[in-house]
C-alpha cells in the first residue's frame, strides 16, 4: 500500500496541547481533516483564522472530521515558545489539538512548515478521508466556500479502508505501513 | 415516473425578474437548488438572507447549482407589488432569478408559500439534484453549515437522470432512464 | 433677531411619522439636532445610516439632542410613497420623528432636499443649539468622529436663548418670528 | 497648586515604546488624554480595545489629544515581558506610546494598575485638560458614546493653564495662572 502522491510528509511536532496522545496523519485516515497553521502573534490568524478553526471544530468535529492546529513559528521565536502558546490557548479558549511545529536548528522555518511548502500564516490545509491533500491555502478563505469544500469531502467515501491496528493486509496481500 | 415523496409542489409565480424564461422545479432537475423566500420589507431578509443568496449565486451558480428568489408577500401587500420589487431588485443589484409568489384571493398567504408550509421570511430551501427537498429553514443559517450542506449535495450523483427533451414518461411515451 | 447666515431654510414636510406635532427647526432651537436624509430603497441608508440614526436616538435623544429623519425621495417615487414608508418604519422599528420631504411638481428632487443642496442619500446634517448648520455630509460617517462632533456641540452653550412662546423680545427690541 | 481630588496618582512605567521620552500625566496637561490599559494576551483587548485605541490615535491625536497605552500585566507574567510586547506592538502596528506598568515584587498586580484601582483589562481612562479623571471604564465602550465624551472634553477650556516652563508654583516660585 503506497501513499498517494498528494499525501503530505508527516507532521513533526515537538509538543501537543488539547490532545491525550499525539495525533498523526495516518491515525486520522478515514476522517476529513482541517489543519490550521498559525502563529500566536499573527494578527490575521487571531482575528480570522483561529475563530474559523474554532467554528469548524464546534460545527463538524467528530467521527468524520477533525481540526488540528499547528504553531508554525518562523519569526519572534524567543517570545512564542511553548509557555507563551499555552497561555494563549488558555486565554483564547481554543479546544482543538494544537501541535508545536518542530524547530529546525538550521534556520527559522520549522520542519513541517518547510516540508509542506507553506507560504506563511495563516495557512489552511484540507485532507480527504484517504489523507490526500485537497487544499493548501495561504490567507483567509470565505466560510461559504470552505463549508462547500468540506461538505464535498465529507460526502466522498474513502477509496481505501482506514488503517486499523494490524490492518495493513487485505485480500491482495500485506503492504508495508507508511511513515507516521 | 412518480415524484419522490419529499418533492415540493410546483412553484407558482405570477412574474419573474432576472430570468429570460420562468424557471420550473422540473427544469432545474440535475442541479442543486437554493430557494430563498423573502419579502423586500423584511429586515432580516435584507440584512442577512439576500446577501447570503447573492454570495451563493456568485460562488456556485452554474451547471451544477442555481439560486432562486421567491417574493412571498404575506403582509403590506399594497406596498410590495411588482413595481416596488423591481425598484428593490435594481437598487440592491440582485442578479439571480426572482419570482413573485402568486397571490391567493382567499387570504394573505401566497400560493407557493402555503403549499410549501413556510413559516415566514426569510426561509431557505435546498433541493438535491433529483428535486427532493433536503432543507427547509426559517431564519438565518450560518455560512459554514450552509456551505457544507451544499457541498454534500453537489457531491451526490443524481439517483435519476435529469429530464431532457424526450426523457422519462410523459403523455408522449417513455424514455429509458439514465444511469443512477 | 436675524437668522445666522449658516441657518438652514425651513424643513418642508408633507407628512410626519412618530411625532405628535410637526417638528420645526425653530422649535428645536436649544437642542443639538441630527437630521438624517434617506430613501427607504437606498441600500446604504438601510445598512448604515438608519441604524446609526437609531443608535444616536437611543444614546442621546432628550432635552439636549434630537434626531430627525427626512424621507427625501428623488427616484422611484411611485413605490416610495407614504404608505410604503409607513410599512418600512413599522418593520424597521424606527422610533424617531420622520418627515416626508415635500414633492416639487417641477421635478424629481423634493423641496427641502433642493433648498438644502443635498447631494444624495444618505446625508447627515448637524445643527448646533442656535440652529446653525455645522455639518452636511453625504455618505457614511464613522461613529467615533460623529460622536466627537456631537459631544463638542452638546458642550457649547447657545449664543442666544432658545425661543420660547411669545419670546421674540430681548433687551434690543422685538423681532418678527421666523417661519416655522 | 494642589492636585484636584480626582487627579490620578502618577503613571509608573518601567519602559516605553513609541515615545522618544517617557510621557507623564503632568506633561500631558492641556490635552485630553485617553489611557488604554491592556494585556497582549487578553482577547477583548486585542479584538476591541486596541483597535479602538488606534482609531482614536488616528482620528484625534495632536495638540489637543493624546492616546497612551499601558501594559498592565497581572497574569502570565513570564510570557508577557518586554520582548514579547515589543513583537506584539510590531506585528499589530500600534503607533501610540505604550508603557509597561511597573511590576510590584509584592504581588501580581503592577503598581499603576493598583494605584488607579483598575478592575481588569481592557480598561479605558479619560482625563480632561486639567488632568482630572473623567472616566474609568472596565470593558468595552461604544464608539458613539466614547466619541461624544471626548468631544465634550475637547470643547472644554482648561480651568488652569497647562504648566509650561516657569508656570504655576513649584520649588522655584509661583507663576500667574492663565485664564480659565
């Protein structure tokens, strides 16, 4: 079982908030997933993207849909560390899982942001039930358009069964599991 | 070919604006359809529902989707006639087809509004590609939720082929239905 | 007692709503007055100017301040008559006095609108306690700036005593009262 | 020359941004002054109070009016230090002088916030041209009402001349006060 060509490189997070266990893209297979990349000191993130993420979480999160936040700090690193983000999450009452994109000692861009070729914050990614990337959008996106994209993805049956514990095998044989 | 049990009674309009020919529910088969019932002197219609209808029309109208307005006047009849509505449509720059729900001489509620059991204005109805009623909502509805409903309906293939010239059964005979 | 050079020609209204007696500019002397010229089918009036007029009325109307609406119809006359305006005032729950600017048989511009040289709707005029014109603004004006102008005018003492019943006389003699 | 009973205790700031020299309440005499107490991680400050402060600054700041920000941190001290505030001011493009309320080693409430009895953030204070406190408001305040208060204060002449070099009484002697 090979990953589709549009699948994302793995999410590399050094810490998670609002999540009992670190979410993985593979573990989210079967759900439509919205990933909001943001920085806590990015005004458009605070004014528009994070409220939209919270509305998505409130409206749709469940067996079929998940919202994931990713703190992709590429500037002002010293004042947007884990403790600052924790206070921010508390004060803004964000309820969905939020990971800290893993810093890269070679430069200011954190690892996942670089691997996913994000242009800045806010960025919104949508993955279908198979984990395929269906949208990677930098900047604001209208609620009506976003809702329609999500509705279409929710309506689509997965091409493949979601992976379960020990279930890399089907009637055709056994595939090597993809990276987490 | 029987109408599905959730299909709407026909739209009865005495006049149409923004439409070269009177749209009919049958003629719209194959498209997802949003019908906005409103009155030009209804504040919530003017502030929320009609701007949402225009956004829907701008974002989605085409081969797959149509927005229809229906002026369902049930009060202040004397000052919401066709000439007043025409000036309103002009000043608010509404671009989608708008019909005047046919007055019923027996009472204040116009015919389509009564046949569809609408509770007031604004009301929003969504029909799937088969013409089946999927939503009848009185009051405001959030863009994100509405977008998701429309996205789901757009993703669904019609159960039946849209009627074309000579398709289905009518007084002239029966055509072979298309694939589901 | 001569009118100051910046005083407005009289308000000529053919009908009043929300007012037991027709307000006059002379009768409003002593108060700061905001006059909102609008048309019921003007989208910017409905979306911005009339809500601002209602906020002004709710916040400030009293012994020191008055809000007056003026329906200055210069287009679509046939569908913006008195009965249509009455339904509009009822549905939008406007509480302040609203006059119908008197039609001029010679052309589409009503009499007060012409005499005051208004450029269109919405227009907002501010009069100080002496009845002098202090602002005549076409289009939208920001709440903060408008509030500050009103605050300044409220703080100014009148240069002349407000006219009272039979009080056209002062230490300099007796003046003929101006037209209502 | 005694301070009026409504005058504020002095502003105690450990650092200033956007100001070549530390502003003082005495140095601001003669101007109407708006002081916005905020915390950078307070959602209502970010969404409402600071944009309002910026609008005030853009609309009115000059010889007659000044806007002052005061970062009154009473929680999450570790992540709202000077470097974090500097990044915040940069990203939100705040242009008015902003001071850091001086920390009090005895507790979480900083010195000015305690001396002024502020209830929380956002708080807005208005001082008249004499430095007398005219408003101390916790929470949001409407633009129209705030504008009107500021307009009234701007219209009022100072009771006392603003202190200039050699004016008023100080350790060097007494100057004749200006007209009220």
